[in-house]
C-alpha cells in the first residue's frame, strides 16, 4: 500500500475507512460542536476561522495546529511518525 500523504489519509488508514468517511466523521463532529447547546462550547467552535457556514475538516485541522503551536505545545504534533 502507498504511504499516506495527508493526515486525513493516515487517520482513515488507521481506522480501515476511506478518506471521505474520515472527513465525514470530522465534519459531523464540527457540526455537533457548532450546534452545542452550551454557549461556551459553541463559542469555542465558532472561533475556528471558516469561509462557509461551518469550518471544513481542513480549516479545523489548520486551526488546531495553529493553536497548539501558539500555546507552545507543538511537541504534540510530533507524536506521529512522519507520514
């Protein structure tokens, strides 16, 4: 099998699902977060920069990586072997 090129491919491969299924799982979680009844939780999801109505999986991932780096936790991004 070809080595995964993206983190979404890596996660999908680990779970034995397609990249589209992985993106759908992430999208569903984002939608739940954006519609959370708790205003504090909902506000944290709404902070994610996004071009459309809700963040895409790519927008979410970019935001998450930027937050980790800003918080000095970039070391967490190195837990996974190089893709």
